[in-house]
C-alpha cells in the first residue's frame, strides 16, 4: 500500500469532519487529529475559521499524517507499514511499537525483543528479519484484543468498540 491509498483508507475511518465526542479522550478532532494531543498543528487556524472542507485543509491533514507517522514507518513492507501507522494513529506511538514488539515475540515463540515501546536497534533488526506479513496480521489480532479490553462495560470508550473492530477488519482486507 502506498501513501495515497493509505490516506484515502484512513479518511474512511477518521472521517473528513470535525468532532468533539464526550467519550473521546482526544477531545476535539479534525479529520482524526486531536487538538489535545497535537495542539501546535498548523491546521487548527483553518478549523477555527470553519474552513475544513477545502483542498488546502486536506493538504494540511495529509501532510500531518504523512510526516508525523508514514515517513517513520514506510520502510516496512506494504502490509506492515499501514498496520503500524494506523496503530500509532489510533492507539498511540508507544502502544504501536509495543504491539509490534509483542507480535515479534509471539511469532518467534520466545522473548525475542524487549517490549518497551521504544524503537531501537534490536527491534529494527528483528523486524528486518521477520515475515512482515505475519507480523502485520499478529498486530491486528493484538489490537482486537486490546480494543476488547478498552471497550469493557463501564469504560466510556465502549461507544467506539464496533468502529474499532470494523476498522481493523477493514485494514486486514486491504493489506
């Protein structure tokens, strides 16, 4: 999957809209970008001006996701890169690396790399020598399990559970 394909797929899940759902810990989001977690993003001026359905705004959003996430992981296979990037966008960068490390360990059948959520030489070497397609699918399975934990009764994020599950299923179909 190349960047343009990934971005179009991502927008089907993040939507091209501005929201402020009370159960979303990210608070106000514009096309999936959280003001709480990315307060210095240059596109907030356009959001505040109500100009979120313009080619200029789409450029701001695409550039953000590409530089913040895609360029860090595009060196992976066309199956693994979208999974790592989407995991980082939806669940945080530390969790994405932990999930990647956990997947590497599970596929190796042992503690192959230390699961610390940090990108280092050991994790990098393990990814390079892995079957990246299997790692991608393992990460999807781990995400589904984590979403199940996050969506338990009483958790305000439960309202997002079906969407999270459908998002991962969709990702598995396109990789």
